[in-house]
C-alpha cells in the first residue's frame, strides 16, 4: 500500500514543495526506514509520530515501512513533518482514504499525546501552496491566522491528530480560517511614541525628516543624555506605511526565524531592531550551522539601530558593507547558498569621544587627542562613507526642557516625508528603485543634474574636505531629497550646502578634530 502527502521545506525565506511518500508493506520483517536527506529533528519524528498515533487511538499493524522525502537532494530539518508523516502512515494503512489527502499542503509538529504544536514558516508554506494551485492547507490552529493571510487559499487550523483524521474521513466539518486584514491594518497604524515628546533637537529632527524621505542612513553624534536613542526610537512613526507586499515579505522573515508572535498574524509596522554591541557577526548578518536570518534581515523595510557604534567589534561592523550596498545578505555554505532580504535604514549613535563630553558646554572633556582619534578610528572610513548623514546632537538646554510641547511632531513630519516619497515614486516608476538613496551611475547624473554655479560650489567643498567619490555621491543624493522636500525639481547651492553640512565627521577630520 502506498500514499503520498505534500508538504514543504524552507530554503531561506521561501518554501519548496516536498513529496512525502509512504510505502507500507506487510510482507517481510517489520522495519522503519526514512530516506531523503533528513536531519536530526526529522529523524526523531518516528518516535513522536508513533506515540501520537497510539495515544490518539490509532494502532498500526506491524509492517515494513519506507518513507521517502522527495526531492532527496534537498535537506529537510525541523519538526513540521510530523503531521504529514502521521497522516501518510494512516492513509497507507487504510485508516483514511488516500484520495482525501491529495492536493493538500500540510505541516505540523506532534506532541506525544497527538496535540499539534506551532511551527515556523506557515506563511511561506501557504504561499507555495497557492503558487502550486493546491486545494487547501492544513496547519496547527496556532499558525492558522498567519497562514490565512493568503486569502486565496482555504486554510484549516487543527488542534490535534484525531481531529485531522476525522476531518479527512468526513466525520466532522471544519470552516476555513478567516483573516480580517482591515482590522489588523487599523490596529497596526497606532504608535505609542511621538516626536512631540522630544524637546529641542530641531536640527536632528530635520535630519531625520531628510533621512526618512530618501531612505538614507543616519549617524547621531552627541554626549550622553542628549536624546540620541529617543530620536532613533521614533523614526518608524514617520516612515511611510508598509504596503501589503512589503508586509508579506517582512512577515515571511519573522515566520521562518520563529519570531512571529502567535497573536500577530502579520507584521504591519516597520521594524525597529536594536541589537546589543556584543552581538556576533552571525547574529547581525545571519548564518549558523542551520542558517537563520540575522538582525539586518529582521530590520528589513524598517530601522536597524546600532547604539554606541564604536563599541561594536570591528569585524562585525565591516560585514554591514554588503547589505548596505545590495539590500540583501548572501550566506554561503558548502551545501547551499542562501539570500535573505536586508533593505533597511541604518541609524547609529555614538559619543564624540570616549568620555562623551567633547562637545558638551558644561562638562569638560578629559580625553587626549590620541584617545579621541583611536576611538573614532574604530569605525572604518568605508563604513562611514555608507552613512549619508552625520548629525551632531548637542545637550538640550533647560529652556527647551521646560517647554510644554516640541516644535514638530510625528504627524507633521510624516506628511512631509510621504509627499517627498510620492515625488520619488512618480519619478522612478519605470526604474528598479523607488528612493533617492538608491541613485547611482547614469541615473545619478540624470536626476541630480547641476548647473555651472552648483558644480563650482560642490567642487570647492569636495577639494577642501577631501571627500571620497562615495561621499560625493551621498551629497548629491541628499541634495536631491532636500529638493524633493521643498517640492522643487532643480538642485541649487542651498540644497548642496545643507547636504554638506550633514557630513560633520568629514568636516571635523579636515579641521583635525
């Protein structure tokens, strides 16, 4: 007797179709063989499945059982093969009709009592089922809302193995799970923080407005307590809302990494990730023996905040170069090469010196020039070149602190940012990018066209500050965004001057600071 069940394996953030084939023969000595490049948790599924079958009231006659997971050259890992394996055994032994499991994608981990536990990657599984024109998807009930995000596919949430068997035998009826996306979007649009809570720091807010409008990277430099972290935490409140396709992409990343809250079927807010400076390069970029997305991928379409930037290990910071340029991470292993999306806005913060008070009006700095230089050299030039704005965040005077309300709130900033983004989307609608931060090559020359006066102004600044070619490109991109915020098409010297002003570390190095 033979049965075949369809499930899926996760490769990166996508799922590929897996056919679980069960050959159940009563001829010969009883045995159990599992083939198809199964890893540890999959091999252990035998004990879980047979205990779950027994405790659910299903006893299989002794037989020679061969399980094949096809294609055999794809590595299978995790516990999500328990449910398809159990139902495949029941179908091959005649307990449930073989026809009832045809064209159904299923996945789930079984407890020894037959209860179904949560799995990772139910959203990619359902997307694969939709692409393959499957008839339905069966997953644990706790994952059903996540899977039901794909509204074109009937999704059935199951509590236990016995319920799945009764459903396939036609003994009970189950209604497909419904997903209320409108309510989720409305609930996800609310934030509990606002820029109106930040007193003073108008220059920093202006820089954030520019950075968010053009998706530029940002570095805050200021003494302790000046509000660098507070400013960074509020950046997601002014970024444009995620589109449905972007939300799907982000949710897939959280789903495969096991970080999707069971009560949150879909990620609808832009992420804000703030890893500690002791993080490893694998934790930041992703990887491991069984590769998983890192912080840069979890911050996809959102904000990656690196507080105390010079305290991060130098080799950890250097691995940021590729995702900052390409918007994705490539993890290569002997058996595979995976790509994870990593299109994020980098926001970093640092003190101006080791003691932190170099730029403070009231606290004297106790650092020597050599200490300051060594501290700043922990961040390499190539990494700094990839950060568009270097913003000085001074200590806030008491006159600002005692004000009842700040001069600018998130709603006002968001309105300006959305208007600038719409200009960019219209301008780049036929190109493979949507924001000014991605301008390069011939597109930079076309959309950042300068007149003779502007060329002379920029040439003088580049020579005096000894700016690199990459820094020159960043200034043009910033100037383009500043012009978009003003609603003008042509970049002028004022836009260039403001953009250069946001390269404070370049100016300080030229002055010997």
